[in-house]
C-alpha cells in the first residue's frame, strides 16, 4: 500500500497533464500512487497517461462527463494510500512537496497518539 495517493482529475487538458504527472514522479518522496481520473476527455489524455509507463500510475475514465467534484471523488474512493493529495491537471509540484507534507503529517500523528 502506498503512503500517499495523488488524485489528478482531468478533462481535455492533455497539454498540461504530462507536466503535472512528471512533477509527482520527480518527487524526493517516492511512496505514492497517482490516480488520473479522466472526465470523458476527447483529446489525447489517455495517450498522454499511457506514454508515461509507470506502474504507480492508474488511469480511470468516465464515459460521460460527471463534473470535477464527482471526478475527484472517484479518485478518492479508489485510493489505497494512507494520505490523499489532490493535484490539478494544470499544476506542478516542487520536488520536495510530498516529503515535507508527509513528514509534517507523520509528526502530527505521533503527537496526537503519544
């Protein structure tokens, strides 16, 4: 089970999606899965995701549009990670983002339990 599930909802934004996914793949923290949820795109979204060929990437697709909220929720329901991270398809993360957040979350958990 990955520690972090990164959910990326998308619709017809293949031109941005590759950079968003690569920014996750380039994280210093590597215990994650990426779930791309496609809200019925009719562009090259599926091909973009397949071209990245990383076993941590899962691609889910709606056959008809359901909207951004429903698309995020599908990714969250399918997530296996301890933590959920949401990333917009036109956004990119700095390389240490997940490491910093997981460290902070893990420490806050220790404080609560201990």
